[in-house]
């Protein structure tokens, strides 16, 4: 057994360099100011204070609201789809889930790029509109385009998360509910839905997190002035060269995300507690 | 277990072998996107039996940040004001002019410009100015002549304007519209320019793009676009409805030039590349492919002459040299930081 | 759960609609890869010119090569290390398990861009020239946690005494490892390897920040190419979609074929 335990040591070493140190570096850069030299630096809270300006707070809020909208839409569309797939017979289920999964394997950049040709002023949709004699729609570089791109990229994750939980649901529970006299709606509301909440929660994690931090989708579909927090971080590091400010923004974004995840998990736990109380009471 | 280890070793050996299998010298060039006739790269590689790694950037700022983050390059192609900055910060090395005989082909007005007065650090690659590409059927020339850059804030055209996503050019336009110098260090004037941009951003529903602007204007997606003269030439060739206008309020005349960073590894090869780009054949191929204005006199004469490739596009291909309000950008460290921050704010609206 | 016909039709429409939503843009992308003109929106006739341009582009060839080489090497290394570490973890004290698990969660829960800039800062501080090496290091470091995460549950369901029994019978710990433990968790190892490969193959954000020296993978290539309208991207995407579909079909069909073979033996 000792031999086996020693297997962990090399990885611990590796992890501390490649996982822990980078995070420490981000914190370091966030709290210091300098050029990009490590030698000359001084501690400061300036980077964080800079973010306090209304503009940047607005960027953060915009990112959160877009991510939230995307998540909600994904749940609204994803839940029914996952539910109906779970109702199908086994052969169809495998086929349908495979059909949902295949797009996920296609590169996210390619999937986002595909919408440019569809939404732009001379794109497919507007070609159809002009063909029908209707005025063209201004779809590209709008909130709509960005949310559409996000839903398109992340919806499969939501569907899969919810489906995984629904598929494992014990059919006996549902039958028991019918036996006890509940109709379809009541069974759904009181048995299926509550039991599927873990799936929704993990789906939210898989959608909200990337939606808040992505920069490719707003860049392709939103234009250069569509700045979400991911874009802000990217420009600070790649174009502007302000690694300190960029690190501070990353820390702020990471904290906000952790907070939202924490709240979501608490919500999940609260639900469970309430349920177990109901069962006892 | 043995199989896994064996497989691992084999792969590492192969990978190691593959990477060791390039005993050729490599030349690392960092330049703008779509800025060269790619056949020239292959020609250079074959002639000197070397490998060229051709990397692209989208803005001077990105190039600078990448350079400073420790990346190693042999040839860079920055714009004039960035060359000034690199020289000030001792990041470039002096060129060995004896290795660049083709520099005698250069248009005389492009040598000895403020960013490189003795022509020791840079060799021009393309040049041009900044102007407005407009749909001749949808935008009135009277408006253009009367308003100049202010047309970008004319509500008649709201939602139909593309703006080039560049902090320098954004402030250039605002400052020129207000009648100030693009190189002003007067913070009040810069603040006014900032507000000019904010107002434009708030009322005109402007879209900020970089190279996407070219194909979009060819497709006629919008009616007015701020573009570099070279891109304007290309758009005009592909879309006959497009015209090019440079406001009388003044614009920026720019030069992109080839330089060699201090930490370049293949200095001799870098000189060969630069000399090659200045040759008549290479410069001709480049200007035909990219449509930007060539700095080589003989090529310039050839393509602008009667029957030349760009004879019909002289208004965009030939930057005017007679308007005293046209300026070149100069580099100033503090102002650059101020502009950077303000521009981030403008875009974040 | 038979339900009325209306319910069946509406669910059919809903699922069908969503699938259509997923596949239409990709189909349009693929169709226009055969377009004779540069446009992404108006059809000018059938042509293979974009495929020709794709295959003659040295940039594309090198990006595809880089993507595969990095994916293969990082998969092999991370699967190897991940498997051994997971096995080690399963026999370790609780505190070690907790520490490793929490640290493992960092790259998984962190937004990709945060992991990316962390690595970029690390490589810059350690003065490692950005390129192939940093790309490999980055890919390996974000793959191993997923491999461990996939294999650990499989290890938990193993009988803990089997390895001991083998050693009692005279096997060396290595032999017990290779001949007893590994074969039982092979499906987990393969799953982990597949996940590692996919994550490396598809990666954009982390690669974009840590690479340098002209080294690009397919995602970065698409990102830089997409500034100009370039149906070669469509061609590249079409090929990628075809390859993925074929691979997925193979993966799903082979287990079925295996099952059919086993039945006669029983």
C-alpha cells in the first residue's frame, strides 16, 4: 500500500507548481503595481479601486444579467426537452441523446462562427426577409445575438444534466404516486420536479459559469464595443498589457462566481431540508 | 503497464525527433493580418533554405504587449508612433544599412520622418491615411464636405456606421473634429475628445470592428466606415458603390515599417528579409495582393500610371500630401496611458 | 406514460425544434463550404476551391498537426499520471484525499480564462518561452484533474482486498497493480483518456493565452482566420464535423458489436 500512496507525491508536486502557484500569482499581481517586472513592485489596492468605477461595475452587471438570461432560457427550453427524451423508449433515448451530444463535440468557435453568416445584415435571415418583401432585421452585434450564441453553445449541457437525473429516476416512485391517486400534473410537481433539482443545479453550474466568463461569443457576435467581463480581462492582458488590473478583475469575477455558486448550493440544500421536514412532519 | 510506458516513450521520441528535425534556420516575423502576398514567404524560404514563422497581430498595442511578454521575434512591422516608442525604450537595434541596398528604391518623402529621422531603425513597408468609406448612393457628398468627421455623429446615419476599433484612430478623429492636434498633451482637449467619443457612442449605435469591416463594407452592410486607405482601395475594387473621403479637418498619415528588435536571433536573415521586401518584385506583389500603398517609387509609378492596377483608385491609393492639418502620430508615454484608459471606458459603455 | 396524442405531438415538435436549432447553423456552414464565391450567404455554385485552399495552406496543416500532437501527448501523460495518482489516492489517508480533491477542483471550477491567465503569469515569471512546451504543460495540467475525477469513483467500487490477496499469493505490488487493479478499472481509464483528448483537442481559451512563437492549434487558427470572411473555415469545420460524427458512430457501434460476439461464448 505504501507504494501506491507514493504515487500521489509526484502529482502533489506538479499540482503545487501548475495549479496553486498560478492562482497565487494572480493574487500577487492583483495586489501590486509595477511594469511587468517581478523585481519592482509595491502593494496597493489601486487595481481594485479602479474597478469600482461605475463603467466597470456596469460591465460586471451586464455580464451577470446576460449569463442569468442565458441560464434561465436554457432551463426553460432544456427541461422540457430532457423530460420528453427521458419519456421515450430506450432505443430512442440513446439516439436522441447522441443527437444532442454531437454538437457539443464541435469546436465552440466554429459553432459561434456559424451564426455570423446567418445573423449579419446580408445574412441568411435577412436574405429570407428581403425575399419575402419584409424589412431587414438588425440582429448582429446586439444583446439578442450574444444571448442566442450563448444559449446555442451551452443548452446541450443543461439538457444532458437534467436528462441524466431524470433517466435515473426510480419509476417505482412515479407509479406509487399514481397509485396513491395523483394525476400527471401533481406527480410532476411533487415527485419528478423536486427530485430533478440536482440536475438543474448542475446544469446551472455548467451554463452560468462559462456564460459569465466567455469572451469569444461577445467578440464574434457582439462587436468590439460589446464588452463583457471576459472581454475586459482579455484586452487587459493581450492588448493593453495591464496585467495587474487584469488580475484584479479576474479575482473579482472569480469571487462573484463563487458567491453565486454558493448561493445556488444553499438553495439546493434549503430545498432538501424543506422536503425532509415535510416528509417527517 | 509495460505497453503504456513503451507507448509513452515512443511518442516522446517521435515528438522529440520531429522537433529536432528542423535544422533549418527560422525567421520569426510579426506583422499585420493579411499584409503580405503569401507566395513571397515561400519564395524567401526556398531561396535561403530557411523556415519563416509568420505571426500576425491586430493592433500595435497587441504587438507591443506580446513583445514585452518575452516572445522572441526577428522582424516586426509596427506603425510609426510605436517605432518611436520602441526606439525610446531601447527595444530595437540599428539596421546595418549596407545589407539593405534596395532602400534606394524608397519614395524620398518616406525617409527621415519624425519617428526615425536618420532612417537607422526602420524601413517603410506600407503607408496611407485614414478616411471615410461611404456608400455613394446613400450618403450625400455635401454632408461629407460640410461635416467631415462630424458626420460620424450625424443622427441621420445612426446605426449605419462602422468604427475602426483602434484607440489612436478614435481619438484622432475626435481631436480633428474639434480642431485640435492629434498629438496634444493638453488634458482638457483630450477630455473634450473623450466626451466627443462618448456622445457618438451613446447616440449613433456605432459598431466597433477591426478587419471584419472590409468584408462587411464590400457586402454593403452599412453606409459609412472609418477605414485605412489601403482597405478602402480593396473595398472600392470589390464594390463600385463605395467612395472614399478624407475630411478637410485633417487626418492621420501613417507609415508601417519593418524593424529588428534588440533580442532578435537571426539578425542577418532579418536584414535579408527586409531587403527582399523592398525589392521591386516583392513590393509589386505585395501591393497588388494587399492593395495598400507601396513605399517603393518604381512600383508606385507603375501602378498609378495610366492603365496601372490602381489608376482608377487614386483617391484612396494615393494619400494626399498637401493638407497641413494631416499629422503623423507621435509617441508620448503618459498620454498613451490616459488614452488607453479612456478608450476602455468608451467601449465599456 | 402514454398520454394523449396532442402531448406526443407537442413533445415531438419541441424536441425536433431544438434539434433543428442545433443542426441548422452547422448544416448551413457545411453547405457554404462548397460555395463557389467568397460569400457566406449567397450561393454561387458548387465548388471545391475552399477545400483546395485548405489543403494547400501550410498554416492549416501545421495547426492541425499541433492540435493532434498536443492532444495525443497530453492524453497519454495525463491518463498515465492520473491513473496512478487516483490509485494512490484511493489508498491514502483522508487528509491527503481532501487536499488533492480540493486542489483538483480549482482548474475544474475556475472559469477557463482565470486558469489561462494564471498559467500565462506562471510561464512568464519562470521565463519559459511560450510555445509547444507551455502548450503541452497547460493541457496536461488541466486534463489530469478530469482523469482523476473519472477514475476515482470506479476505484471506490473495487473490492479493496483483491490487490492484497494478489500480493499474499506472491505478486509484487507492480504486478498486482497491472494485473489486478488496472484491468478492473479499464473502462474508467478509457473514459478519462477520452475526456482528456476531447478537452485538449477542443481547447481555445487556455491555448490562446499560453501559446507563442507562432504555435497554433485549430481553435486559435479559426479565431484568427475569422476576422475576414473565409469559407476555408467552413471547409475546415465541415471536415471536423465529419470526423467527429464518424468517431462517435464508431464508439457507439463497437460496444454493440462486442456484445453480439460474447453471447455465443456463453
